[in-house]
């Protein structure tokens, strides 16, 4: 993906990306560092989700979504490596950055395959899926370590909401595999990833944690909206081989991600 391509605007995804990292940045803080790690994980899974759809459609809109996801992850990675908080070591961040570069390289190669051949190379797609999972598992481990080293009080409901958002983005990518005929017959996502129905039940538990505690006004409305939209699409995630409604799942899942981002901001500002 040449540098000249790296700034496609894409409104819907941009809104989701913004909601993934809504922590205020008036000054650099350990909390902002955690927000960037969170945004990094979300953005990479959204890029992967868009790639699976691009592999089946080849449309400019889905290509733009991939680029928006990579851009957002790249911006978060740059903020992390430039941070002066010393929440994590330079070596740890350098290793994560190197894994991200591998992922970007695989994404670029896979995009080129679809554009030049009209179909994906399933071996390369599998390599990219496994790299994405390994990279995001590393980012999650670093997030947990940063949480401990930052010595800041974190709101359990904020953390549950962030985990729910990552889970939703991960589920979106995996569901997209099952709804695109160009990859679904011989490729089922990364080799060690949790099955979709199990991920959906994990999301159930995380959403329940977010809903525990006081919620009034805008927060109450957001949580109710998330729950309502989740109940509408939950069955498709649970029975992913039976209910093939990719467009609806994608739209509702993005809406849930956006609302989770807004809920995170409200929960942070309430303490």
C-alpha cells in the first residue's frame, strides 16, 4: 500500500475509529497510553474485517475502510512509540511495532493479490490472519502490563467496555470470513482463534459487566441501545453458519462499537 494511498477519507469508519479512543488528550497521561493501545487493537481488527469483505467485492469503499483502519492503527502506534510516560519499555513497544509492520506488509500483499488477480491467495490470507491474532494478543498482554505499571485507578466498567469493543471488532472480522465466498470454503480465519459462538458468549458476559452499576441519562440510553442492537444480531454470531446476513451484521456491529466508545467516555468522565 503506497504512502500516497494512506489518507482515504471514510466517514463511517472514521466515526468508529474516533470512538475507539475518546480519552481526552489535553496532556499526555498513562490513561491516554492505555487508550492508544486500545485503539490500536480495534483498528487492526477493523482493517482485517474490511479486507475479508474487499476480497469478495473488490470495491473502492471497502479498500478505503482497510486504509482507514491501518491509518488509525498507525497513528496509535506512533503515539505509543513517541510517548514519554515510560509506561512500557522502548524494547516492548519496538517489538509491537515490528509485528505491526509485518501485518501491514501482509495486508499490502493481500490487497495487491485481489487487485491484480481478482481473488486472494489463501496461504497469504491465512498468514495475515495468524499475524493479526498474534500481534493483537501481544498488544493485549502489553495493555494488561501497562495497566499495572501506570499506577492509575481504572474503572472496571471502562475496562469491561474496552474488552467488549475488542471482542466485537474481532467477531466482525471472523464473521466476515463466513460471508465472503472467495475465502470461506477453504479458509476459516486464524488457526487458534476462539470460535464465533464462544466469542459471542464472552461478549454477553462483558456487556453484563458494563451494565452493572449506575446508569442515567445519556449513558443509560447508550447501554440500552447497545443491548438492543446486540440482541438483534446475537443469533447470527451464535449460528454463524446458518444466518448469512453480512451487511446487517457489519452495520449493527459498527454501531455497537461507536456506542461503546461513547459509553467509555461517559464512564471515564463520571469518576
